[in-house]
C-alpha cells in the first residue's frame, strides 16, 4: 500500500500517526478531519503529494518534518488554507513541496480572498512556485510570522493594504524578487527579520512620514530600507528629510540604510532618537535642528547613529543670531519667507 485515503468519519489524525512510514507516497485527507497532530507524517520521505481539505483548521508542530520527497500540496479552498493554524515551519507541507495546487491547478499569481482578515503564520512558507505580484485585500489586518518566507518567485511591487497593522517575524524573508514595497500608515509593528534577504528591493513607498517614524521595527532587517536604501513619500524620493512636528520619538531603525538622505530637519519636540535610527545613512551631510544647542543636548540619541552625529549640525534662529549665539555655535539657520526653504545665517549678517 503506497496511497492512504482517510474517510470522512476520521476527525483527527493523532500525533505520530504515520511517523516514519517511508513507503507512503500519497495521502488524501478526508473532509471530516479538522486537525493533524504533531509529527503525524514526520519522516515519510517517500511522500510526494498530499491533499488537505478545507475542514482542517490546525496542523501540529513538525507534522511534515523531513517529508523531503513532497512536490505538491492540493487544496480546494484558498480562504480555508489561509486560516489554518500551523504549529511551526515544518507543520506546513509547503516547507518541502514548494508548489500549491487549487482545484488541480498550480497557484502562480496569488490573490488572497477578500473574506480573509488574517494571514496566519507559515501560510505560504516556502511556496517558491508563486510568481508575479502578490495581491492582499484591504480586509486583512495582520500578516503572520513566516507567512511568505522564501516565496522567491514573487516579483514587482508588494502593496500592503491600509488595513494591516502588523507584519510578523520573517514574514517576507527571502522574497528576493520584490522590487518595491508600499507600507501604509496603519502599520505599527514589523517583526524581526521580516525582510531579510529581500535583495531586489530598490524603493519603499509611504504616505505618512509621522506614522513611519512611529513603527516598531523588530531589528534592522524588519525595515525594508536595509536593502532598498530609498524612501518615497507620496511618490517623491525623500532627499531632504523633514521630521513632522508632531513626532516626539524617532524609533529604532527608522531610517536604517537610507543612504538617499542628504539632510534631516528635526523639530525641538523630539526627545529621543532610537538605536540605529540613521545607521548607514552615508549621504547625510546636514542636520537642521529647530532648537538651541542646549535643547539639542537634552535629546537622548542611542548608539550607532554616527552619520547623524557626524553631519554638520545647524541650530534654528528666526532672527539674526546675536553675538552670544555665535559664541555658542558657528552654525545657524532660518526659513525663507515661504516657510519651507532653509537659509543659513552668516556672521556678516550679525
């Protein structure tokens, strides 16, 4: 016997049920099954295909561990697949199979169904058979950990809808074909290593700079600027960065690797600048601070912000600086009449 078909009367596949059955080549799981236990098919190295019905809601840890012969995973309901609780990486047979089939046809261009509100962790982990652009509807509020890990066939733009608030650890790690990402102002947290290995990135697009400054990045690889290096606001690349006045804290890793920046204007309301917030911003030449030297010294600037600290620092003075101001610092600036153009004061104007 090389094929196993589980009837509709089977509700649960217990832990270790088919463990080390290396003779097993194909398994069809009946529509009555709701859960697959931990290590249920571990070491079934001869298994080449598995059919998982839309009744399954959970698959335990390492259920398909070392099923190295898998080449196909078959489903009949994509929304149901997105809802499965996978225990870990190797709970998902795509860890080895890499190719997902819906009603007999391989899924190439993935469009997440509009009824999905959460893309569960590990949902498409390792599905390198996916190609083209990923489409995520505005019903989705969170993208789970490892959800699209090493979906290396995904290409072009990844548009995160403005309903999403969180992106999990490793969510898009290894998606080397992505070239640009649009991140909405609804996103408040991005987990560790979320964009590790996204080496094809060249642009990150946002619509709200204040919201970007508030994102909790898990580490430097949570920020896609690690690879993209260029940040666009409303379609225009940010060269001269102006931190919005309402921002009081620039979070860790906020502009990590953004070497397209040449200057940054920081409001006097900013009280802290996070760890590696401006790390590798090698193009940064000038910092325009909307306050005095005394106020600047009060800002808590965490470590590894050498390009920020090494840039020429200018302090704001609406009026011509007095002699004692010049004694404090040789660098002062003000706005032109338009309220936007930065102009440097010179001692000759004193």
